């Protein structure tokens, strides 16, 4: 296997001739291929076509530049495994059964890869799966177990486990290019799920990128020191950058030295750090040891410590995204140079967004914008005329029906999402497009202590109900309060807006058949 990031380029015979034909070409009439790239915890703030304050992502931006960028893409349940189940089924979590990271996914249920396979597509998934069950209805699969590892990762295959030497992002791309070039049936259309581990905690960079961003000072979010006034659930979370309990100085920020014990220090020492080979460990220690020495000598406290942790977190996260962007570039180059790009739709997204210091946090889970939203860009062949921005409200339950319609396959009536093709084909907004989105998060009690909640988002407002061991409502005007700091629920002057949102929330719960409506009737 090639692990040296060299490009596998073998032009497909006849591609140039097909592309040059006048009128309606063979390339336009044969089924389109679909490449679905999903990352883990990659957020819009760290993708330069959305936000260029922090880093540049030129290859991810290439996708948007050759197609569309969705400005209002969201998820149905902001946590890894449930989000992946929503993708595969086109249904909300209460319908597909994968409500949290603990329950197993029932692979015997209807899925998009099953329907595409029935439509004549070959199906493949390479990389992160994270559904606590074996993949079903894939002609080819090679997946990380659970969260997987950044270094020397194991993979599960139908033949058993295999181990590869190197960095996970490179290896997932190598395996993908190898399948595209050597293992697929080149006479059939394909759908390829190319799933990365990046940028999941604990943000272990490729040793080739360790020196990046060390001289950069990242902008501190305006609400980094949020006091969570009027937001009880936010007060009780455990995902604070400043907290020694929540963001671990050893596991998360790599400040290990003998004798220092933290809540997660053994997870780092015996986990990701132990997986480094001798050359990687030399490079790793050479980079981190001066930072470790300086950190412990400084004995930072209070705000100085919190802001130091934020800078280290941002640098480590950014380095993992650098590897992602480079490897996306490798995949795009291959698709272009092999002649596949003219007949392929590329979808890039993440399983959800992530907090990059907003509200003082890392992680996800809340229905607040940073984690409720997700990046979504598409590279489109010329059949689809739309280019530039799409501002309509879309959700990850829409991905399955979109793929089906791209493939010309029927969309079953029990799929809850809607195809995005009307937005890709029309220069103007479809008049009947949705005006609101539904969200439901379940994993409590659980890691990071984010309460269970459900809610509705419209173009301007958001209404959230936190439940289980609390009963709290939050209302935000996203136009005047985009950072969601001022809870308007119960305040004078917002009665009509609240009633309208409650009615819309009720309508969505009925439409999606969420049984929570029986427990908390509206």
C-alpha cells in the first residue's frame, strides 16, 4: 500500500472524447457517481469558504468553488453515531433507532446504500463507521473500530482486522484511491462513503504538521467568558475549555510529564501516545517537550490558563484539518485526472459542527448554532446549473433522498428528509421549501452532561425545550442575537412569537411522529 501521499493517476480511456462531444453526451446520460466525504467534528468556523479568520482550507474550498455552498445546513441530533444513522436512513433518530452513541444501529433496516445497490450502484465505505454494528449492503467496506486511532490505526474488514502503519487521514485516502483505481467495477456507477476520523478529540496532528500555527494567535470568541445567565442547561454542561475536568491538560493538550496525573492522563499515555512508532515519537517529543517545559514553569492560573488552553486547542485542531484538506486535495486530483469528475457529484460535510471556544466550550451536542450547524458543500457536474450560495434550511436527513434522486432511484415514502435537487436545479428558491427544522438530542446522562432537549429553528427564531431532570425553555432571536446569549422565553413582548414557535414545534413533532409529544404535549 502506498502511504507516501503520491497520486494514483491512470487516465480512463475515452474520458476526454466524451467530454468534448457536442450536444447531449454519453457522459451526461449515464448514471452519476456519488462521492460522499464526511469528517468528524469539523465545523464551519474552521473551513475558509465559510470563515477565513482562523485557517485556510483551499481543497475543501475547491469543492464549493465548483458547485454550491449551503449556508444553512444543520443536523438532526448533534452527536457522531446518531448523525451517521440519520445520513444512512434519511430519518430522525427516534425513527432509525440510533438515538445516542451507546445504542447499536440496526443494519437490517432500509438504508440509502441498500436502495442504491438495488438501483445498480456498487457501494463502498472506507474510514469511520461508528455504528456499533457491521456495515450492511456495501460491496466493499474497510472501517475503523469505534472512534479509531490517529496513528497505526486498525481497520475492520469482512476478512477480519488489519493494521496499517502511518497516519489515519493518509491511510483512509490511500485505501479510497486504491478502491477507485483497482477494486471497483469500472463499468458500473458507484457511491463511495469516504469517512475521516479528523477532527475528533484528542486532535493528534500528523508529525509533518506539528510546527504549523505555532506562531499564530487565534481570535478569542466574543462570548468566550459567557456566564450562561438565563440558560440553566448551559450552566450545567461539562465541556468548558477552562475546566481542568472537562478539557484535560494531558489527554487533550498533550502536556504530559512524569508524575502529572489528570482524569484522562492514562488515556493519553497508554492510548494515542503509545501508538506512535519510534520515529514519530522522536518528532512528537521534540515538538512538545519545550512547550511542556514552558507551560509548567509558567504556572498559569485563571484567565491566563484558560486562554492558553484555548490557543493550544485551536492549534492542535487546525493541524488535523490541514491533513484533511491535503488529503481531500489528493482525492479531487485523482477524480479530475482520471476523468471521473465530469460524471461525479461530490458531497462534503461533517457529522455535526463543533465549538471553537464559543461560550467557552469545545465539543457539540447543544442545539446552539455552532454544533447544530454543519458544513455542506457540493461539487456539481454541468448538468446541475446552480452555482454559488444556497441559503435555504437543509438537514442531514436530506442527504439520503438527495443521493437517491441523483441516481434516478425512487425515494420511499417513509424517508423523512427531502431531496436537495430542486435547490441544485433551480436558480430561484422553490416556493414550497421548508421554513423550519426539528432537532432532538438524547444522550443524557452522559459525557459532557448536556441535557436532553428538542426544538425548532426557523429562519429567524429558535425555541428549545430542555427536559428529563430539568424543565427549561429557551427562545432566541437569531437576527438580533446570533450568539444566542439572551434567552427571551417568558419575556414580555414575545408571547405571540413563542406561541407561533410552539405551534410549529407541535406540527413538526406530529409530522416526524416523535413520541416525545405524548410526554410533553404542546
